[in-house]
C-alpha cells in the first residue's frame, strides 16, 4: 500500500487503528469489569443531592489532593479496609445512558487523607461544614485551602437553615455562616463515602475481614496505661477522635467539647463515658455550654478492646486521672448490663 502517496489511506489507517486499539485495551475491559462487578448489597446508589455533591467535589479539584482507594498496606490502615472493585459498582450515574460509569475520583496524590471511608470516620455534619469553611478551625496545621465561597454570611438566616458554629477568630465579625446549596451537596456527598460492612455479600468480603482483623492484630499486645492487653489508645484516639476533640483534648470552643477535666471523662464510674463512645451523644450541656453537634457512636466501627483503649487514653491523658477500664467492662455495657 502506498501510504506515502495516498494521504487518505494513511489518515484512515491511523484513525481507525487508534479507535480499534482504544476499544481493545480501554473501552472493552472497562465495560467487562462494569458488567461483571456485582455491587455490595450494602452500597446504596447516590441520591440526587449526592450526585450534585460529586460534581462539586470534582469541580473544586478535591481529586487533586485526596484519593479514594485504600491500599492493602499497613500505612493505609487508618483510612479503612483495603478497597475492592465492588465498592465503586453503584457510583455510576445510571440516569444518563451516555455516562453509566463512575467518574475518575480515585486520585493519585495523597496530599490529604484518603476519603474512601470519611462518612464513617468523620460522620459529623457540623465538622464537615466547619472544615470546609476554614480547615484551620479544626486542624491547626492543615494545609487544605478554605472554601468560603461555598457559604454565605447572613444576618438573619431562615429557621430551617443550617448554621455553622465557627469559633473565634475564624468566623465573621457579624452575621451567621450558612452553607450554600453547593456546600450542602458537597457535604452530603462526603458523608455518603462509607465503605460497605465487612463480610457482606460480595464475593470478597471475607478477604476484607481477614485484612481488617490482621490490621487490628498489629496493635495488639500494646498496653495502654496498665489496663491490660489492649490496642494503642493514643493511636486510635488520633484516628477517630482527635479531628473533633483535638490532640490536646481541648476540643473546639462552642462546637466540640473539651475532654480535659470533663466530668464524664474523669468520673469514678466510667459507665456514661463508655456509653458515650459506644452510642454517641448530642445536645449535652457541659460547663454551661450546649453542644448541638452530634457525636457519632463507634459501636459498629470499633470492637470492645479498641473502645476500652480509647476510653483509657482519655481518662489518663491531659492531666486527667480517672480509673481505667477493661475490655470486659465495655462488653457488659454493650450487652446492656452496665457496670
């Protein structure tokens, strides 16, 4: 064939050859994976608002710093169990026939923490709003940019408006901070990022459970304040509690209560402390300050040994000096037997 003379032949061969190669090495494998992958029964399709939030997530460039893929290595243990393809099976926009696949939000740079399980790790809506408005308000050394354009400052917000409690000096001099519809959609999307429960119908749940168990076993054998064979409470606190209550235990004024010399934390009887970590809390009045932001419970996320380790860390840190507990104490409370 005279490619050097017949330019249309040359162009056609290159053009259609490129299409054939793209189908063979990209489109066809992606289609096969999409068809063959069965969604975990616990993965719910995104709501319309969460779909809008995904659009905000992509348009604001969150994918440049955050991944959504947990690798099966020890350093990724804080972000959740290793990701599996079933985790993404229901993320496509099935309402649009021309885009049935999930957008490329997996990311490649982990400048910020992985968000695969952020809806479980940080389920507080108040924290998410405050973190977006000004990350330094909850994480002092954060390098994440603030997103004030996702909020409005109103002098008299509507009764049903979500008001963000912003501590000094991060809030406006006057007025109240409320999220825009785009801000509400983004938070709804972030809270929807929850890894399916381990061992669910999926074909590979057992592998995830074994990996999670192995990860948990890595911290076994470390004693926490002489309370026996418990995981490292300081590490668990940093992973699950410090984002709200801070590493110093001082919390965020007016938003998340301090654990330093906190009556529940330092009480001789640890029952209420254990119940709070297991079941969460909301609307409590502490030292004259009411905290409306809900604290999530960790009964479904952490085992009894891990909860005992966190409770002991809080009861013996920051000059707190309260009696420690055992794993059996948490088991009795979880089972409804009290102390």
